[in-house]
C-alpha cells in the first residue's frame, strides 16, 4: 500500500515491522508492542488513523531498554506516612 506513493515509500506499519522482527529473530513481537515503543522513543508517525514508522528508525526499536524501577517499593510510602504520623503524635 505505501509503496505506491513515493513520499510514503520509507514508511511501514507496526504490524509489518513486527512481522519482520519475528521472522528474523524468532521472538514473537506484536504490532502493538512496536507501536508503543515507537511512541516512547518519539519515532512514531501517524497519518489519519494509520500508525507508521520510518524504515531508518527500525534500529532504534531494537536497542535494549533498561526497565525503569519504581522509586519506592510497594507499601513503602504508606509505611513512611505512618511513621511520620507516629512521630508527630509523640508528646
């Protein structure tokens, strides 16, 4: 579809890219995953309702991202709040 218009010749849909990655690596990747990652990296483009990614930006999708860890562990904020309240309540 995008090969007919020269302006769009370098653009691919996330599903096409996911299929390429899955075939090349053997790791199952969905179009949704590719699209969300492209949005996070700032390389996503959209024409109307059609999501597109340029071929030159595909290597950026393949770079490993270090997952962000939450600043506080689950329940730690509540524990700190209770501790501060106990400190304030002391005479």
